[in-house]
């Protein structure tokens, strides 16, 4: 099971860092097209670093992002501009062109990662991204969240899974790399259903996948629901339970899909339910690198690997 860092080294021949960019886009679930409060789990501010805020230009955000990572001793010889907040294809094409091409004009930026919804792309936008991908690395990262229509309806996504499949297939057909984002632990889904999503996603032409456990964030609809009725949401995963679930999932996931992330990580101060932040007995938080090591150790203990059951079914 290769890491995302390994994937970047193979592709670019050097270490790469993502620089989160706020392109100033909205979302059909926030501007009144489908809704005004976003999906029930969403609080976009939780995932925007401070250097993105304040109405800065794309170029300034990139420069500030490079300095931000350098101050934390995260250096790289190349960067990917990651348009993350909200739906980053949700604008007329001329606006998209202006935002993306400003990022690509930066001398240290080698490509784009564009986070968006499956219902916010069309043929014209994908054709434009395909033309960009001939000169630069381009990945479109789709919020899949769930493969089940009843779940997508209950969290207020405003589209079905068929829409997700169509968008990913149309993107990959043009030679554009596709990423996906899946939330484990959404209300109403059993552990077995979550595991079975690995087989469903393996049918799609995904390049990368991020797994996130459900986080109940302050400011989200779920956060408000939890504060009023704590028992109305599924209990948080215990660390050992989540490791078991992820390993069961990975065994069924196509082995060439690069798993970029195994879990979400947000500041505990943003959680409406603090129990969803895993801690050691001494109170320190379980870091993503440690979770990755524990998952790999569990696969080794089982004598399996990513795709083991996908290949041997």
C-alpha cells in the first residue's frame, strides 16, 4: 500500500506539498440553489488555514502558504495549489480560468487539486480542465461522502450516487486524475455497508481516495443537533474499532487507488463532540502518522494488504 507522498515522488520525481487556497467560491447548498446551510456535516471554516483568510489574492495565499509550511519545517521543491473550500468549480468558466491560471502562473506551483461536488461540473468545464492537464498536473477531488442514496438524501447533499459516478467517469475519460472523499460513520449506515463501499468505489476510475471518520463540527447542522440531542447521532468510533473498519475496507479496495488519508483531523476546539478526537491515556492526541502506522501494522498482523480480497474474490 503506497502513500500519497510515494505517489507524488513517482509522478513529479520530488516531494510535493499542497497549499490550501480559498478561491472565493460558494456552493449550491449555501447560495440558495439547493439550500442555505450546507450539507448537514459541513463547516467549511474548519478546513481553511489562517493564511487563506482576509480576501487575499491567489498569489498572496500561495506565498503565505509556503511561508506557513516553512515555519513548521515542511519544505518542498514543488507545490500543488489545492482549491479546497466549498465547491471550486461552482462559477462561470471565465472565473474558473482566471483563478486557476493565476495559481499556475506561480513559479513554484506544479499543478492544481480542485475540490468540488459531482453536480458542479459540466462538459465545458471538464474540457477546459482537460486542456490544462496537457500542460500541468490537474486532479479533480470529488466529495463522494457516501455511496448510498438514502444517506446522501439524509445529509442534504442534493444529488444521488449516479451523479457521482457520472462525474468521475466523465473526468477520467478526459485523462484528468480523479480523487474522492468518503465519510465513514454517517447516520444510518452499518459497519458492513461502510465496508461494502470499498467494492463500489473500486468500480470507478479513481486515482486517490481520502477516508474521514464523521466529525461533528461546531457551526454545522449536525453540531447543533448534537448539542440539543446528543443521543441522536451515532456514537464516535473508538480507535481500535476504526482501525478494524479501515482495514476491512482496504482489503476490498482496488490496490492501485492511492489512499491519501485515513482519517480527518481538525482542532479539538472546533468539535461539538470532543469524544471524536482520539487521545492517548496521557491526554495527547493520536496523530495521523501514528494512525497510519497502526493501520499498516494491523494489515501486517492479518497477513493481508490493500486489495487482498478485491483480487482474491
